[in-house]
C-alpha cells in the first residue's frame, strides 16, 4: 500500500510517498515559494536521485499537480501511474474543537477545515484547497485522511485551556488554547512508552519539541494535559522568528506608540521577533550558537532566554502532573543540540534529572537515553510523516476502503 503524505504550509507543500508494507520512504520533496515568483520543486528519491525544477505555482493546486507529474514522469519518476497511490494523508493545522482525532476526509470535512480559517488563516485555506485538488486529480475512489496538529491536545482539561477573559468570547469565537505540533508530541510520547515497555497509566512525561517552531507538552497517562502553544502557534517559548508569550499589554502599548495595525503587529510578533528579533542576526539556532561562541552578546541572550524558558516549563509541568518520569527532546534543536539539552537540564537534579554527559554528546541520530538519574531524559527523533501515514493506513483499512 503506497500512501502519499501531504504537508501544506502557507507557501510550501511538502510530500512523502511511503510504501506502508515496509514503512519505506520511496520519495520526498517540497514545492516552495507557492504564489511567489521563483517557485520550485525539489524532489529526492530513495535511490539517490535529486531533481530540482523551477515551475510556476500560483496556488497549492498547481503545486499538487506538479508533484504528481514529478512522481510519475521524468528524472524523478518512482511510480508508473497515480493509480499506484492507494491513499493520501493530509496534515492539517487546525481542527478546532470538532476534530479530536484523525478522520477520513469527506466533502464536509474539507468544508469544516476551510471554515476554521479564522483559527488558522495561513494554513487551513491552502490545506483545504490542496485536498480539493487531490480529490480532483486522484478521484473519489482514493481515500484521504486528515491528521490534525491540534487533536492530541484536545484532552487538556478546561482549567488548562481556558483564558481568563470573559467567557462569552470562548462561546462566540472558540477563543481558547488549542496547542500545535500534536502529531509530533503524540508520536514522541507514544514511542517512549513503546521502547521502554511502560504503561501509559501513571506515566508522566514532558515532550520538548524544539525547532524553528517550538512547543512543550505535559503528557500524563498517555494524554496531553497541558501545552505551551495557545490559540495560535505564537504562544509559549521564544522561537526562530516568533516572540512566544509576552504580556498582552505589550501589544496594545506598541500599537499605540508605533501606530501598528493588527496585521503589522501580528507580523512583527510572528516574523520579526524571537531569535531573529533578539539577536538581530538570524532565526537559526545554529547561527546563534556559533555567534555566541564568538562573543556576540545578543546571540547569547537569545540562546539563554530559550533555554531558561524550557527549564521553567519542565518545572511547571512536573508540578502540574505531580511528578516526572521522563523528559523527551525532539525537533531540529532538541535532537541535535547537546549544549541546549545540557543547559536546560542543569540544576534540575531536584527533579531527579542528571544527564550522562557522554551519552548526551553521542550523536546517534536514533532514540537514546542520555541520563543516569531517576528521571529519564531521552532524545527521540520525531517522525510526523510516518505518524500521518500510519493513521491513514489504519483508518482506510478500518473503513474497508
Ligand atoms: P521546523 O520547526 O521548521 O521543522 P526543525 O525541527 O528542522 O525545524 O529545526 C530547525 C532548527 O534546528 C534550526 O534553528 C536549526 O539551527 C536547529 N538545529 C539543527 N541542527 C542543530 C545543531 N546541531 N545545533 C543547534 N541547532 C540545530
């Protein structure tokens, strides 16, 4: 069974074609700069071929059509025809309070995803459009599954997801904390249970997904009980270009002082803040680590802020869960930066956290235990695409499609 996994962002469309009989990735790629001049597709195959083509993608629909062409023709060809694609799994940013788990896609599901556009303005509309393009190109007989970034967090209790603003706005606009990166948090916390043989009941873990976007989740009894991202993926930790949590008065103060419109302040907080805004140098963590080693104070400050905030969330989530069995690091920074992990864990001995320095520095690229204390610390590389493909396979098989 070959499953196509689609991850449509605001101006990109990433994909993987996976053979689910052996969970082997046959090809993967990315259509970039959709709707922007200079759009291109980069495509890699499992036998080492790499194709890069400039093409014109005014919208996600043309990008999707192009990726089907690249999979079936030319230098990057990996299948003879689109008929070999048995099912498609789509990553969806926002499922509102409606979608608590992955679901088979019907016309109503696509309309719902489109209708959540206020909650995910940059992602939900192109994701719905991609689903429509996919249905048109592959036909009704190819089942599609939606896997939501928000659904893993739907188990949070009210006390964790409500904001302290008048209740009517929750009723009127569904204004609440949703949380994101759910597919990654679900995979990493579930994988930890699998590799350690622990039961979900009674197990308390904190998952730190640290990348360009970062979020931390408290998982108790296998379920999410709290997470750092909020109504949108802007909340919580300082990130590459996102501010993370700020006092809401900062927003009104800056609007008053600088005359920013709502769109301008949103762009400032989402695209010009975080590592980039603090350092004035780069949004990339590696650049900051290198610059701070060369004595750049603001690069060091950005790194310090990030690591300090992670430490605080680990402590607060241990308190929220009434204990802590493991801290799990994932994402580009979580998986690769031994320095960040060391600094985050330093001083957390009171929580039973004690890193094994050699193991922490050991770059295996695989799951591995990096601690020697009572509370385990693991590096677990995330695999969102495989999780989407597995959900897709399971739902399609269950439905007898
Ligand atoms: P995204 O959130 O876009 O999926 P990733 O999870 O791939 O991003 O993470 C990208 C981040 O990981 C970048 O900031 C990059 O600098 C950082 N990163 C990758 N390797 C290292 C490393 N060895 N040390 C520190 N940071 C790293």
